[in-house]
C-alpha cells in the first residue's frame, strides 16, 4: 500500500490572512467605538438635556396653571391635586408650595418638581394686596446608554468652584450639559440654589437636571373695545350708533365735544363723530374702533356699529347688519366675576351723601372710602388741587348698596366707584367734570394754567375724561342673582363700567362716552355710544388673569 | 511495499518570482486598505467630533438667547450679543444666591427684572447719547442716581452701553441721562432696562467659537474642520427670535469650490429660538 504524505506550506498564508483580519477588525472596532461614543454624546446626552428642559417647562406650566386658579374664588390654588407646603427652607418670604410630577416621558424617565412662592410688591408698581408669584421648576431626565459617556469638553477656567463673577468661574460652570452620574452636582454645590442644605445626594440613574424660574404677574384689564358682554347684546337703538374717538389725538380740535357730521356709510341718515369726515383720515380712523364682542350667539343690532364685531357661534354678516369692520362669529371668551375689594383702612362715610376729599397720588394708592349706598348727592373733591407739582388725586369708593343718587367727580380726580347693589340713574347724575388731555389743572373747575401753579407741573397722567370716572359692579355672591344698571336721559355720560355680572340698559336720548364690560347690554332710542380709544392705554386695576413676565434658567 | 516518495524539491525561479509578486501585491493591497481605513476612521472621527461641536454651539447659543432680554447680531452674522438677566447675586464668595425679582410698569403691563429696573416712555435720538423721560417721577418711571455706571439695554441702544450721568433730578427722580454710546436710531417711546445685566458675546476666533460672559472667556467649541456659525436676529413688533446655522467643511472633502460648498451645506444644522423675555408683559 502506498502512503502519500501531503506536506503543504499554506500555514503562512493562513497566518497572514488572520493578521490582516485582526488588523482590519481592530480598525473597524475602533471606528465603531468612537462612533458609539459620539453617538452617545450627540444623541443620548442631547436627548436627556433637551428633555430635562421640557420637563422643567412642564413643571412651570403646571405651576402657572395653579396660579391662574387664584382668580376663581371657588377654586383656591395650592390646596389639592398634589400641592403641599414647601419644606424648609422654603423660598422666602413665602408662603410657598411644591408639587412633584414624576414618571412621564419615555419609560417614565422624566420628572419635575415645581415650587411656587407668593410675593408682594412694596414699590407701588402694583397694589400690595395683589400678589405675584415666583415659579421655580426643576426638570430631571434620565440619561440612557452607557454610564460613562465622553463629555468631549474642551473647556477651561480659572477657579475650582462656581462664583458669580464669570471671569473667575471654575470648571463647575464650564460644561454645557452637566451630568449627574453618581450624585446630584447641584445639590452638592449649591444646595437649594441659595446655599442651604448642601450635601451629597445620590442619584438612582445618571441624569441631567435643568432649572428654570418664571415670574407670574397680574394682568390688568384695559378697555380694548366699546362693549364686551358675556350673555347678550341688543343695541344700539334704531336711531343710535356705536363709534369711537381718541381723546389723545393731538390733532383733535376739541375731543371733549366731538363734532357730529353726516355719515354716508354704513347706512344713510346716520351720524358719527368724525366718522365720515373725508378730509381728515386721522379722525376717520379714530372713529371706526367701536368694537363689540359677545360671548354667545345672542346679538341683535338696531343702529350701525362703526367697528368690529365678534360673537360665539352667531350668524352676523355684513349683508344683514350695519357693521363697518370685520365680523368673526367664532370668538369665545369668559370674564371672571368681580369680587368685592378689600376695604381695610377705608374711611366710612355714613350716609353716602356729601363730600369726599381724595388725596391719593396714584391708582395703586387711592384714598379709600366705604358707604352703604348713594341715594343723595356725593361729590368727590380734589384734595391735591393746591399741590405745586402734582395737582391730581385718586379715590376708591366702595358702595355696599345701590346707587340711585348723583355722583360728581371734580376736575383732577380719578375715581373708582365699586358698588354691590344696582344702579338706576339719569345721565346727568353721573357728573364727570374732567377734561380730555388735562394739562396743568390745579384748581377744580378752571381750565388752563392757574397763576399759583409753578411753571412745570405735571400734565394729567390720565388723558381720558372718561377714564376719570370708573364704575365697578361687584358680582352678586348669591347664585342666580343678577345686577342691573339702568341709565336714562337726560344728560350725557363720561364714565366706564366694568360689571361682568350686570345687565346694562341705556334708554332715551343719551350720548354715552364710555367702555362697558357687562353680562348683557341693551340700548334703545337714539342713544349713541362712543368709545374713547385712549382707554386702551389705561389699566383699570382689575386683574383678569396672570401672565409670565420673566423667564430665566439657572445654568449652574 | 514501496515507500512513498517525499516531494522535497524547491520552487523554480519562476515560481518564486511569481509567488513574491503575488505576495507583494497582496501586501500592498492590505497596507493600502489599512491606510484608507485609517483615513476613513479619521474622517468619521473628525466629522462626528465637529458635529458634536456644532450641536454644542447651537445648544449653548439657544440657551442664552432663550433667556435674553435683547439680542443683537453683527453684520457678518458671526458675532452675537445677548443681554441676560443677572439672576445670581455675587456675595463675594463661592456661594451665590438667587436674586428676587422686582416689578416695573411698562405702559399698562407689569414686567419683572433681576437686579435691574425698567424705564419707559424714553426718548432716544439717533447719534445722540442723551436720553430723556417726560413729566415727573410720580407719573412715570424715571432715571435715578443709582443708574450711573449701570448697563442699559433697549432697542436702538448698542450693546455694552452704560449710563454715564443723570440730571434734572427733582425729588431724586431724574428726567434726563447721558449714555456712554450714542443711540442707533430715534425713538419717542423707548423702553429701557437699566441695572446689573449679564453681557454674553459669541464670536469666532480662528477655528474656535468663544463665549465671553461679562468679559470672562469660555471656549464653546473648537474644531479643525472650519466651523462657521451664522445667527440672524429677527425683531418684530411684539416678539423676537434668532435663526442660527452652524456648518463645517469636512477635512476629507477634496474637489472644486462648488463641491466644497455643497459638502459644507450638507453639514448644516439649524436652530430657531424665541426670546422668552421679549414678550414679557404682553398677553
């Protein structure tokens, strides 16, 4: 038998091939490892960093939503739904509340803790009785992926720790996306943010946290249109109309006595204040902002409306109505009820008849008075009339009953009159002696610059005559009860009405220079309604909402 | 039985030359492949590294823009200045505290500031450093002696401007002030924020992107791939936002200018960020 031994020399080739494979594999693996590291940085870190902000902003929104409940007395904020008093040390001066929302986002990887503290302004910017809120939210996102991902940071800085002076700020602030692998770096370095409760706080998973702070301030209502009612609108009368003017318009020759001119649109034989003056486009533009807004479909028009109209599911059209502006039938809105103001420290006037002297120097610090009703004649005089620098005064009168008498507001006085009952007066009973664009008026009732006034006294900060006499209808606390406001002729009216729970009726031959918030409005006869556009720049002290006034992120 | 014959004769010269040639070619191919792979690895590594820097620039800039009062950009769109609320109080230690917001009125709207205040109804004149407020302090916000030396920001006020002096100050409420830099345009109803503000400037220096906060330097990003950021600031009536792009030119890219332009364009990342504080006070 022949045996053949095969002695090949292919081992070298095999070794060469293996070496080649190993080298190429190493290169490939290196590429993969680096790509994975970069992927972790660009994807995982970025995802967590952005989602931490989303979580923080979600907390901020939850806090802001709770703050807005403060406007509704039946839904007191910070009492339910997981809110609790903030643990010590709570934000100062407090009180403060906190809430944690956890396990949302991918695999429940996000959480947020929001803390709200109630602040009071003592600078006079807003009344001390109206709080504003600081909302601090911390958003936390779990960092997925490998626990050790390269930061790829190339930063340097001088100091070892954080200091507010960035020039000497240390490495603790140089990283953009700070990752807590084992411990919460913020709590270790800054505690609660103000240096309280410093300590190591282990984290369950690698995480990224971001912190934001919002400031929610009261939003004051301004009259942005002629009439705004929540239930029904029926007006103006067939011989009346709604239009506007601007008492601040310096080219207006006599804004307190608008010139009536014949009108050619939207219907014949109607009149408007400057509305159809073709030779002066400014007057024309000022005259067409008598906007009417209704929160329901209940809209009935008698005379023309020189402005825009909105309803909620109404069927108002240009062909069927005399409306000069735009029409939108899909505008819902609500107006919160008006609560009675705090009368602590107000001076009591026993009969509601006589003279009240106003000496307050700003809307936020008026002279306060309270009475049971006005059935006689009340005059609010200017106690600052002899002031060499600021001859104007502010008063706030709270009437716990009805107004059926006469109210006089002297020149230089801006008066708020809050009433809990009904109002039934004639136009001439609401006597507003101010003028538009009041300048350097020291002595009530006199125009021009009196001799005793220094050369540079202030102009009246309230430019609108109408804005000097402001009525506020306090919403009835008994369910089903409606407030009523009835104004009849004779006499024109220069006053605003903010009465969200009142049915308001204007009858007879009255010209009303005003802006109105009410439950419903009706006007008949030839009552003309004229909205002063200058009111759009004068807030009336009623908080209708809160809004975010500041946004900062704590980047430590 | 006949034993098997061992085949132990050597290669012929031709066989040897052929084997060496083939082996050399294989070795050369392997080396060439290795070099190419190494280059490819470097290219991928550099590309991702530059991409990381891209994202870092965008993220850092967006965070600062989001919390700014006002943002301005240079004409070449490569220098961005952000004026940020001074949220932290320097207590002279390593432990700052958070400032308490203070309220100011702008028209009918309430705004909140940190270690600063708002003055509205200010008249600015293009080319002039003088600014003024009408009326008395009882009526509207005014300047004060404390404003001297403080930063001032507002539309039409160049970044880095400070209040140098105030005048006409009855009862401590000053109706006139002088700035360190002239206003860039006239405004009869400007709103200015005055106080301790944080000034952050992004700029391009060689191959790096620098961020200077009140002069203190932080290198945001650096890459040999020629990063180019561009930010434009859009200011509308009631809002303001920035649009930023960051591109880089991959180093492995070879070719004509058109090809390189396309390669750069292919790396573009984009960001649009609104100034959260720009609408403050508005509904």
